[in-house]
């Protein structure tokens, strides 16, 4: 039964997988994560916390999850995440600085 729908980043998925029993689906998911996981757990937590504290009104939890997973390097990468919202230059620079400072 689904109690709540909360977006989580791939690092959080990896943590949840550690608690699950071994199985074929777990192995498939672990292989997927190895291919696409860009940040270490500590780096992901640092970025997530910094973005939450950044006090940007347009920044939702879904966006934070995508930023942590993709680690955008420039404005064009960031605009792919925010396809439905337009960010001003100050907001873009603030988000990119948070990502760069935690690498």
C-alpha cells in the first residue's frame, strides 16, 4: 500500500536498497544505479541541504532531486531540469554555485 509519494534521489534509493533482501530486482536496480549515480552519499546530502536552505521559491523537492541526480554544470543543463519554470540569472548562478562548491 502506498502511503506517501515523495521524490527521492538515486543516493537515497541506494540506501533503501541496502535494507531490502537479495533478489533479481534488487540486483537490476543496483546495476542501474552504478551506471547513473553521479554523486557520493555525502556529496548528495550536502547539495540537498544547501539547496533546501537556499530559500529559492521556485525550487521544489522534485527539482532538488533532479539536481542531485544530474549535477548540472551550466545553465543549459539546469534549464533541462526546469523546463516548466523559467529561472532568472541570479537563481541559476546560485544553484550552479551550490553544485560546484560541493564537488
